[in-house]
C-alpha cells in the first residue's frame, strides 16, 4: 500500500476535487502546474500525467491543446477525472509497474509531470522503480517534471525522500537535472521545503 492510500483510504476523490473547486471559486490560481508544463513544451506535445489524481493538470493542458494520458492508482480520483474529461485516456495503475505498451498506450511522451507530492506518497522503496518507469515513457530529449514537499510543512506525511535521493534515482534512470525551482511559478530554488525539478532524458 502506498503512503497516499494509507493517508486517505483510497476514497478521497470527491473531497479532493471539492477542495480545489472551492479554491478556484475563491479566485485562487489552481493551474500553476499546467502553466509551468506549457512553458516547457509546445501545444500538441504528448504529456503523461503520472499520479494524475482527479485530472486537474491534464484536463487543463488538454484545453490548451496538449495530447495526454493520466495514470493513477486511486480509483476514486480517476472516477472524478473520467467524469470531468471523458474524452481523455485515464488509466488505473501502480506507477512502479506501469507499462504503457501493456496499457495500449504508445510511449515516447514529450513530457511526464508528477505534481501533487506524487514521489513522497509512493510506497516506500519504490521511488527508484517509478523514476525508471517514467524515464522509459519519455522520448529521447523528453522532460520529467516533479514537484513535491521536502519537509513536514509541505507534506501531509513525515518526509522520507530527499532531493539528493530523488536526483540519484533520476540519474540511475538515465535522466539529467536541467532546472530546479521553488514553486510552479518558477521562482528560484532557495533550499526551501518545496522543489520543482526538471530532468531530461
């Protein structure tokens, strides 16, 4: 069981969606991740949303002209995603064992995004396997973008993954760090408790 399932019981899709809907109604920007990704690759690019949840990021990218696939292990989150954007491909799978070909999806994505603390909420010990899986899904030159908390103030669970660990997993998977930011608005990274990292295959 991954840390997300331990935290939520795997049935939090509606609550999660309602929270972001409320933020949007209050005028909050809930599309920073999609905007960040759109600045990296042009419309028409293929995007894999790894740990897509309710589909907030991928649905927004699709409206901006991107072609994408969402993958998540939480069926309750995917139910919300499918209801909101039934025209997109949503797959239920464990990221550590995700095989695009077996799922009927062509690999060679231009960008893989893992937003929403995906890596810190994985099953402990699977982080390297997930990094390798996502790297294989990229085309040569493709980008892996991951944003996650590094301390208790930015995570719903005790931190267990450091940036050094994450970079080592990415390096082992054949990825090279190209940029790192403190936010999805591309503020410079300041050794704080949240980081958005861009790695290239």
